[in-house]
């Protein structure tokens, strides 16, 4: 596979450069806000030190999702230590995308096997990088992420193909929702208003609206009523 194209995003015609190709002059963009999320203090400090030399990057480092602020960064850099496996990583990336849909998301992981890299790709992460990546290449990949590019190793693409097979049309799309999407899905099906859902889940009403829009797209329906009807129909089939 010579290259892959990013499917279903605002850059649908953007080729995916390999990590090895992420070299040369840095793209001309403004200052980039980067949120580094790493639960291990020593690892977090090392990554922070590797990135703080760049005057173009405004870095904030946190240890967990609980420390997220309301301000959307340009790029989220997630240091993944393997807890919970590839599927768990995909859920975390999904939560980050829902919270900050406009932010690029990069993953640095100890294990870059085909399954984990494929889950990153399917979750629309900008890149899945090896832990031994050199700082200059990491900074360039961050810049590419800010510009909307995906950066994956072409060497892994043949191994990833089985994981990237499209979901059969008959599959239930609700099975692929994140935990938070499932919560909103259930409350919408109960006829709750956005304000009531926000109160029940402890989130803002604007965040609920964003989740509902995402559900409409993910489930392929036109309005809230169709979300509820679809869930009730599936429950009837199960009884």
C-alpha cells in the first residue's frame, strides 16, 4: 500500500505521510497549544523536557482525564502505557475527540503493534508513535497534526488491513458508541430535554447538544425522535 487517504474528515484528500517522511523544514504555522497527558510523573517530565525547547509549542502537562480544562488545545499528546489494551485506548481517544473535536490527537506508545495502531487510526488519531521517537520528529508530527494531517508508518499498513475492514452494513451502529454517548443515547430515548440530560450527567447543555449531533451522525438518523425509535426497536427485538 503506497499511501492511504484520510477518510471522512475535512481533509478527505490528504495523503498520510509516514513517520519517516516527517522531516525537513517545519510547516509555517503560529504558536501551537499542546496538552500532554501522561499518568506517570517521570515519563511526563521527560516528554515535557523534550518539547519545551520549542518556542512554537505552548505545553501544558496533566496526569489524567480528570484534570482536563475547558480550553481546547490545538493538539493533545497522549502517552499510552498499555493499561486496558487497544480497545480502551480507542475509547479514550473517542472521549477526547468528543470533548475537543477540533484538536489533533497523537499517541505515543511502548507497543506499536498492528492492532493498537489500527485502533488509533479508526479513532481518528493523527498518529501513533513509538516511544523511542526522536524529539525533532515528534515536534514535526505535532505541527502536521495541527495542520490536519495523519502520520502513520507505511510499513505497518499491510498488517493493519484486517483491523481496518469496514463494519458490515447490517451491524448495529449503537454497539460502537463510547460510554458517554451510550448514556446520552439512553436519556434521549427517554424523551429527556438537553437541559435534563445535562443535569443528569453533570455536563453543560452545550456539551449535550454536541453529543446529540454526534449521535445523529453516528447512527445515521435525522432527528432525536429517530434516535429514540431506533433504541426502542432494538429493545423489542431483544425481548
